[in-house]
């Protein structure tokens, strides 16, 4: 597994939304009362620029959901190809069925100083959100809104507010979900000049 | 410009959400009283599987927004590399400033039989949504919810419920927004086996 923690740099608040612009599949994570869980989530999306807000669709069946509702905080990270297997395990097994799911996944968990949110090493970016409670959205649509408290990215793939996948090893690409166990990586840069 | 209309096939309702799973940049389009507009939108996301629902963030400044609010319908399409320039024009110029913006963009507009929603030729997929009115979300977050009425995709890149970019010409890739005029194309397929 690629240990990206050494390469993590804080992302400016006004550039953090760009981490999610590309539509990569994420991992939503949370902890409450010492119980933590991480789950893949493809349905995450920027909602506002500054303060950077996000929407995340989190079904009622997920163990992670009450951890968010009770703690009021959650994390989103963007796994790379190098940890796609660990991500898949976190998505295939529910903590409802297997209490030591996270330990068995192979994911190496770490935390950012000052924040009690579990993250998996090997991701391209990490974001911490404070839940913006919206009971109607949560109950009716399983839709959660968060306001960003901090964001970090691997400087090998995101620098000065821009993704630079073309300068990095392909194993550091984000993954983009199709269905089943099928994903795409990011491709080539394409600049549109009018 | 690639004329993809000949290759368009209906997508099964229970597979339509997969069109948006990969996180491609879209074009939101609408018409009211004969006035139409199209605008790129990176902040679009699946909300529910079946009926397939979507969220789209549409700022108050956009000419397209009142067309959606008044008509109650909107379209989302996923432009390919082949029409990225036309998409960029639609995003750079506002119809508030230039009334014949759509005509000048170079976009070739067409409609699906039975639906009065303007779409640009050359996209990888097309979806038509009925607005699910949620006044609080629209006013507070610029967040719109739609329920899908129909979806079509270019069979050269999406077949039997799956994206197949690896079998198609690179010009048919979707585009994934970073910032400014900078995008990424879809990369290689990556299957995760546990």
C-alpha cells in the first residue's frame, strides 16, 4: 500500500471544492463513542464554494449513518487505485454483519491532529465536514449536507489548487464508479480553448 | 462534430443512475415559453436508484434556472470531448448578456420525440427530469431535485447498463471538470477483485 501521509498538504478553503469537481468515488467515514466506520460512496457532490459544502447520499442501511447523525461530523476521502481493494472490502462488508470489518479490510487508519475522524491511508484527498442538519432531506432523500472544516491532498496529484494526475504514477489516480466492482481511472488532461 | 444521434439507445430505468456514477461534467438544459438555454454543470449527482433521481446545483445567476422553475422540467446531458468547445462556450457566455448564445455556441440542438427539452448533439448520454419542487433546498442551497422520465446513451460508450469507453474512440469520452478550462477524460477500466 502506498503511504501517502507524508505527501499530504493542506488545501486552501477556496480551492477545496475542486477536490470533488472531477466526480471521483469517495469514502465516507465517521466515529461516535469510539465506534468507527468507513464506507465507499459514489454519490457525493460539491454544494457550495465558500464555505465549501458537500452533499452525500447515505442510505439508512449503512452502519456509518447513525455515527454521523449522532456525532455531527463526517469525513470524505478519495481512494486511489492503490487502495481500491481495501475500499471495495469496506463497501462489500457491512459493520452490521462484521464488527471488525475495518480491521479486516486491510485499511490503515489514521487521523489528522485535532480531528477525531478515521481515514484510510492511500487516498488522494481528505476532507472533514460538520453536518448541517436538514431533517427533511435526511429522512426523505437520505441526503446529508456538510460544511468543510479542513481539506488535505496528496501533493503528487493535487498542487496549487489543481489536479496534476498526468505528472503522477497511475496508481495514484482516483477511481470513478460504474457498477459492481467496475471503475475507471482518470484519463488525460483536456484543455478547452475557445 | 460527431453526430451521435444515430447511436442513441434508450437506457433501462433501473440502470440510468449509472450514467451519472462516473462523475462526468454535464449540461443542464431547459425551455419555457419557447425560450431555451443550456449551461454546463459539474455539480450534478445521483440521488436515488429507482425511480432514478438526481440533484443539480444551479446558481441564481444562471438564465437556465427560472426556465426550470417555471416549466418544471430539465435535461442533463454528458458532453464528450468532441463537443467540449461548444460546452465551454455555453458556460462562458450567459444568455443574460447574449440572447443568441445557444445559436452562436455552435451547438446543434435536437429534441427527443415527445419531450420539449433542448439537447446538444454529440453527448454520451441524455436524461430528462421532472422537477421535484423543494423550495427550501432551491432557495437556501440552489439545490434542485429531479425525477427521471427517460434516458438515452450512445451505444458506442454505454451498452447493457455499462460504460465501455475502452472500446470507443477517445473523442467519445466524457469530460471531468477541474477548474477554468481544464478537464480530464475518462481513463482505463479498473476492476477490483477481492
